[in-house]
């Protein structure tokens, strides 16, 4: 283990990430350093620990730079950490933080206050493998409407700065 580490945890939860999907197209080096190099550093440092990687449902079928960096992070964890849990999810702040939501983009994700206890349960059980995580398929508009009844709908096709998936995850 690296001499800089002064503690010896049983569990490592890697949830740090560069998450601005649109900006990632312009800040590729920064996104790569955080999502790929950062993951490599942690995975190799804690390869013998129970390693939990909070990924993104966008990593299932990468279509933009952000989603590729999350996929590469998953591959690093699978290569270096023999005892790992990779969680593919999406979570939003409650209430939904934007004025518009996609009516044609689907997610398995939910609000952070819903997803966090689900993740904690799996960690406590030391679940291993790669899993989609969430509360079932819904559009981002449907998710947003639960906390913002006045939300406006928008299409993924209206976004021109980055390719966004319509099916952000697989559903189990």
C-alpha cells in the first residue's frame, strides 16, 4: 500500500467524479484525470479491499466523452480490484434542480435520498459485481415532475453540444 496512506480501511467507496456531461466535451483532460486517472490511483492503491465504485448508467452504452470515462473507470476497477461492487446509477438533487427535463430520456435512477439508502444496504451486505441501480424505468420528465409539478419538457434532440443517450441504462 502507498506510504502516503496512514489508515487501513476495510471498505473503499469511490464516489468522486467529474459529472458535467456537456462540459466534459470541452474539458476532456480534466474529466479524464478525475474519472479515469483518479479511479486508477484508488483502485491500484486499494486493490485488496472491498472497493465500491459509483459509476453511471451512461457507462452501459457510452455515447459521449463523460460516459466513456465512466466506462473506463469501471474497466479499471474490474481489472485491479478482485472484491468490488460497481453501481451504475443516476441520482438527482431533491427537488429536481433544473427548469426543464427530458421527456424522451429514460433512467433507472432517482433522487439521492432514495438511491443512497439502497447503495448503503448493498455495501453493508458486501454485494459484489456490476449492477444497475434504481427504482425502475421512467423518463427524466416523470422523475422531475415528482418534485417540480411545473417542470417543462424538452427533447434530448434539442441539445446540440453533446450526444445524450435516450436509454441511459439497462433495466433489470
